[in-house]
C-alpha cells in the first residue's frame, strides 16, 4: 500500500505539471481565463499529492519522491486540451479505484476510508472536465463565444 501511495503521489504531482503546462499554453494563445482555471487545477493537484504525503507521514511510512515526467506542451485547440484533461481524469479515477481495491485486499480499512475523499473528488473532477468539453463543442469556431467563456473561467478562485 505504501509503495502504491508513493506512486500515486507522483501521479498527482504529474497532474499538477500537466495542468500547469496547459495553463501556459492558454496564456500563449491569449486565453487568460482558461489559463487561470488550469493554474487553479494545478494547485489542487499539488494539494492531492500533499494529502497523500501527509497521510503516509502520519502512518509512519516513508515518502520516496521520484522524478516527474515532462508533460506535453502543445495542443491543437482549447477543445483538444479539455479532451486531454477529461481522458487524464478518467485514468486517475481508474488508479484511485485500484488503490481502493488494494486496500480492501490488504484489509487496510484506514487507507480504504482515507481514499474515499479521492473517490468523491474524482467524480467532481471528471464532471468538471466533461462539462467544459461539452461547452467547447457548442462554442465551435465562435471567437466571441469563446471570449465569453474565457471570462467565466477567469472567475475560478
Ligand atoms: Fe488529483 Fe485531478 O485528480
């Protein structure tokens, strides 16, 4: 379980890197509201990593930090970014579910309870990404509608 949680910390930190890279991509195409949304997303991912980090420390387990892979840096469009985001979150949900299965197999009820927060969080994460994908599909090629949406996303705190 300890090893698996260490691996998940790396995934969460990679997720933070991934969204930070998306944030700077959005800045480069002058969509600062989207960039803001992604920067906040990146911060949330670091918080997810820290939740696991603190849990392992509290359990008197070791945290071994390994290298974080480089994220992609370019996408074709905002829709491409959010399809990538949605796919990434679905992958993370699968990883969290595997951690829960492992906790059950190892009869580690404390970790199973700890992971419930992440199970719920993933429902929200997938929903947020999927909503934005749908909205971007509706927006299509409309620059003015994209600008309105960008403004909306600039309000995420
Ligand atoms: Fe930490 Fe977006 O899952």
